[in-house]
C-alpha cells in the first residue's frame, strides 16, 4: 500500500474548498452588481418565480465552472501563494464574465433592455440566448487560462487571457450578427416577443463558437500573431460550416419541415432546440479535429 502524503491531501482539500468558495463569491459579486441596478435575484427567483432569472443565473454558474475547471493558475510554491493565485484567477474570471454580460446586452441583443426583459418581463427566450453567450465566454476563458505547464507569471497568463477574451467577444458578436442577417426572420424581434424557439439557435451557435475558440488556444504562447491568424481563419471557416450544417439539418433531421417557418411562425420550441443542438454538435466535432 503506497504511503499517503497527508499534507498533500489536506492541501488539495483546502484548494477544493477555496474553489467552491470562488463560485459562491462570484455569484455574490454578480448579485451585488444586479442589486445596484435595482434587481434582487433571490426575490426574483423565490418570490416571483422568475424562470428567466434562474436560467440566466444557471448560465453564469456553469460558465464559472467551465472557466476555472482545469485552468486555475497556480505559479507559487507556498500554500499561501497558491491560495492567492487561485483567488486572483477566480476574481479575474468573475470580472470577465460580468464584462461579457454587458457586451452581450449592448452588442448581440442590442434592440432591447436585457435586464428589464428578464427581470421585469420574465423573458425566457432572452434568458436562453444570454445563457448561450455566457457559457461561450466560459469556454473561451477556460482555453485562454488552460496552460498549467507554462512558466509565465500569473500576470502574463491573465494578460493573454484578456487578449483572447476580447478576441472571443469580437468573434461572438460578428458571427451572431451574421447569423441574424442570414435568417429570413428578425431574430431579435422574435426574442423580444418571447419566442424561445428563435433564441435556442442563437444560444447554440454562440456555444459552438466558444467551443471552437477554446480548442484553438491554450494560454500563453510564444507565437501570438500566428495563433491569432490561425484561430481567426478557423473560427470564420467554422461559422460557414455551421451554417451549412444548419441547411443540412433542414433536410436530414426535419426533411418535411421548413425550419425557419417552424421557428418564426409556429414558435416551435422543438424545432429551435434541434437547430441549436445541431450547431453545438458541429462545434464539438470541429473542435475535436482542431485539437
């Protein structure tokens, strides 16, 4: 029976507890951010049974897990130094997710007041779309930080993470806008009218883009320019392939249905779910081959 290093066991348990605490602190910071805007999330979810608020919160929590899992930066050798590294990583992730939240509001779902729609009008469709956006950002941050073997300092790692975060947000905005131009219906109008079927494909394509960016980056790199060019070309190519996949979805998964009509006119959530899932499937396949 191998000898047990009890100090190492307790050290890892301590880091586990700190990781769980980071998720709680991230949620607390987010709650305070929304409270400053006049929205008390606990009351929204418990007293007003606001499903939209719950969906958006779940997206944030899932993104927090994805952004920190396998990507917590630990550069120091002492226990206190490592604890500080973990805390700094968690704080950075929380701030970036809140910034992404603001960017999504202003750029992707720009024709509506996201906070009013979700917390006053209980717009589940918009909550689903924003769920996709924040989860996509979680994947991007995870890829940007996920370089545990790097000799770079924690500040260098966070600096590169910020760069890839900005790159990812630009890609998410451009591809979501392109998708909105290609659909025969007004996506944002449908979402504002609480059409969940129209929100699911956008959520799916955002997550797919996040997956592809995640697979193309891995923390600090000595070839940043080449990485930016290659990942840009890959993501743009992926966007084209995803839209082609959407066309094939019409014929392969729902051969006798007009997917656009099912989504916009019939508000068929099942059709929207299938289209959104097809985007995520494509993103998973393409990211696997990119790796």
